[in-house]
C-alpha cells in the first residue's frame, strides 16, 4: 500500500492512505508524499500516540503484539520472550513471516529492541526448536491456532476479546511479558497530490469522531486513540501491557532490509 502511494506520488489514484503503521513512518516521510493536516480533535489523542510533530499522518488506532495461548492446553503461560525457548514449547508455536506480515515484522523489531542488534539472531536460534512453522500471514497462523494445531500463536493482545465477544469463551488468553510488548500504531495520511484535499480532511476529522472511534474495538480489534466511551465488556481480557522500548523509525528505515536478510539467512540454516 505504501509502496504504491510512493510510485503514484505525482498522480495518485487515491486521496489518502489508511493503515500504515509506525514501522513505516520514516520511509514514508522521506518520499514527501503527505499533505500536512492537523484535525482539531487531535487535542484528544494521547501525546504518546502523536508521533509526527509535522502532522503529516494522523493516528486512528493502536495495539500490541502478543502471544495468544490456549489456556486448556497451556497451564503455565510464558512470561517473557526467553520463556518461549523452553523445551516444553517445542514445536508448539506458530508465527508469521516478518518479510510479509505486519505482526511478524513487529516481532522481529521486538526482539531487536530487547536483545539488541548484536544478539537478536542468537535469540532466534534459541527459538527455532519451539516453532512448528512460520506462515506467510496472520490468517494462516491464527487458523492453525484455532484448529488446535498449536497452542500458541503470534497475534495481538486484543485477540482474546474477539473470542469472548462472539464465542462467549475465555479459553484464549494473551500472555503478558515482563520486558513489555511492541506497540503498533496505525495512521492515515492525505496524499499531497490528491485532487480532493477538502474531502480528505473531512475524512480525517470523521476518523477521529465518536462514530468512527467507537466502532474500532469490535471491527478492527484494536484500541481507539480516543475513548469517547468505555471499551466493550469483552475487552476486559485484553490487557494493556507495558511497552517495550521501540526502535527509532529512522533506524528501522536504514537497517530493516539488512535485518530481514540476516534473519532469513539465520532461520534457513
């Protein structure tokens, strides 16, 4: 999506882009594709979610990646990234490919933020025996989990709320880790060459309105950036964990390709 916006920079088919995340921000800024706009409702958005002081993009939801487990099969859930490497989890975890998947890439960044650039590949080597497989995307991984093929899956802290809301079960839980969790923030931005700037600004305003924000928990299964009302009752089992130290966006832009190459080489051995 972002790559297409960059390619169509001078003659975009769209007026705005919805759904880029914090790992992509620096890359998007370097190509100068955004028209700055600050909605009046941004005053209600927590400061820590306002990641662009130039208002080129506007946050609309956020969440945290986490390992979701089947409490009927995992009686003692992991409490850290390191716990996932324990022999009791051998071939019991499925994750997503960081080269293709957003949660997969966030996990790669999570491990780099926790272990550092010099030791994150050592962690992945320790984790290998615990991985049954690495899927191309979240739907395949979560499908394996819900079918009972694995008792742990890389997903989001809000995933258990879905099961409580629609299946009336608290069987599935998000493991909360001591080192904190990597946060994903989703943004929308108006394209500079858009032919409908006024309508695009109206959409950004609507995106931060009560109707839009109140719909996010039970449709996008993320946390809204503005709490006009309490979260749905099912979100009581969606923990808001501590945040892991996030990587600087400019560092991600500079080194992400190399990180992925090194990860691929390490995991293929």
